[in-house]
C-alpha cells in the first residue's frame, strides 16, 4: 500500500486502538520490519522473534495512550531499538560496532543501486551488504528497499536529514566498493 491518504487513515484507526486496523497495519509492515531486522542480525529465528517483539511493543505503546506523531517512523524506531537491545544482550560476550556520521554530501540517485543489482546476482549483493557496517546496511534497507524518505529515516535514526544523506552516500560507496572488489577477484 503506497497511498499516503489510505495509510494516514489506517494509522489514525490504529492510534484509536482499532484491533482490526492493527491487524491490517501488521500485514502491511510485517515483511518490511522482518527484512529490516534480518539485514541487521542475519539470523532468521532471531529476526522472527524480534519482529514479533516489535509489534507487541508497538501495540502496548498504543494501548498506553502515548503520543505517536508518525507511526511509520515509530515502528522502525521500535525495531531499531529491539535490534540494539539484542546486540546489547550479546555484547557482554562480544564487542558491538560503533556508529559514525559526519560531513555533508548529496545522495546519489536510486539508479546506482538498481544498476548494481541488475549487473550482479542478488546473492553477491547480499554478501556485499553483509560485509557493510550495520549502520550502512540499515540506511540502504530503509531508503532503497523500504523506500522511506530522508526525513523519515532521520526520525528513525534520530539524526538530521543532512547526516542521513551523508550516511546513504557513504553506504552506497561502501557497497559499490565491496561489489567491485568481488568482481575483480
């Protein structure tokens, strides 16, 4: 469903604790959230568990009458926080990655990623994605797979839109470098 008006009505119904609307919301977002989580943790079972947790936490938040300005951004924030909690619980045994962001740049067009996917097998692109920093995978999934705007991603990541544009630019360059290094071997 990529109709903003229909999504807005659905979000309003969900915010008013409409169980049927929440079921529709779940159907609309479950694959997106699963994919988002899976690309961050690369484990089907853990991704399924965390996806369930995201929808449960979101519903609990709604039931508590807490204010949600943008339900779309909110559910991704919940998913992101669940992934962070997942890694925090594992970080007692392993070291966790740090997130880095600075400078300013323009975001390349969607054509670059589309061209790369067409030129190489999907498996190779997935391998290259898996080798990227977690933060880079996250913005690529949000921007190109889930088709979220820079503003929406900025809300999810709690960064400025400029920082998100830079992050997308760097993520695409890292992905391109990774793919190109695989093809020259």
